């Protein structure tokens, strides 16, 4: 049995709860497995659709950590994870969006992101309807990044953007100070008139 298979088998056999000791052991094994060849892919395949909040939270944290590693290109794996998760856990949503934020789209990444835009949009919608202020702020930061990277409109259909602007308008009027401020900024970017020669996301 390979080291990766050994770690995955051990994770599968854990009686995982929310105790600090169990979470620490789980996280250590996930981190070790994720750094092995094809480890991230196997972890997402085995555990991405888990109903265990601790597993999803821990795996999303590990993927976000690796996304910050300039040597590791794990955007496809993150998108695989985003595509299969079904959770409203705030930490998992924040970790997943944060992982995406760490991949600034060059030409190759833009193509990868565009090809998987339904999964990205599903994650963003989950964040928009969540009750957590921190989830909202994380999603707003990612939307602003997408906009300034120049492919927000190119990435989603007009119906999705219409839903987004409706939510932003509501937050702008009724959100607390931080949410309202960021929502108003994003709303203005998406709805302002285009100017000649503009190359940012509002033109696409």
C-alpha cells in the first residue's frame, strides 16, 4: 500500500467529530496526503461529497493553503471540490472562495475558470444567501477581484449578473457598515456606464 493510500484509508477509518484532538489529527493527515503526487485529486474524489462538516472544513482549508504555494497549480482540483460540495458551513465556503482568490487568472487560468463557471457561480450564490457577514465579505472581495481582473461579465450570463446586482442593491441599502460599503462599491462597478476604451470587467 502506498503512503497516499495509507493516509486515505486512515482518514476513512476515523470516527470524526468536532473535538480539537480529532480535528488536529484529521488536518495533519489531509495535509500530508495533499502534498503527495495526485493526493489532492484523490482527497477531493473520496471526501469532497462528504456530509461531515469537519471533513469539508479541513479539506477546504488544506486546498486554500496549497493555493498560496506558487509551485502548486491546484485550481482544477479546487474547482473539482467546489463542484461537488453541498454545504452551508461558513468556514468551508470561506476557505473555498479564499482558495479561488489566490489564483489570479493568467490566460490559462481564465480558460480553466470559464470552463467551470457554473461551479464557481454556485459557490458564490451559496455565499450570497448565507447568514454570515464574514462569508458575505469574502464573496464581495472575490467578486471585486474578478471584476478588476477583467472577466466578470465574460464569465457569467446576464441573468446571473442580474441576480447579483439585485442582492448587492439590497445589501447596499440594508447591510451593516462594512457590507453596505463593499456592496455599494461592487454595485457601482457593475452598473456604471461604460466609457470609451474601458478594458475592465464591466465592458465584457
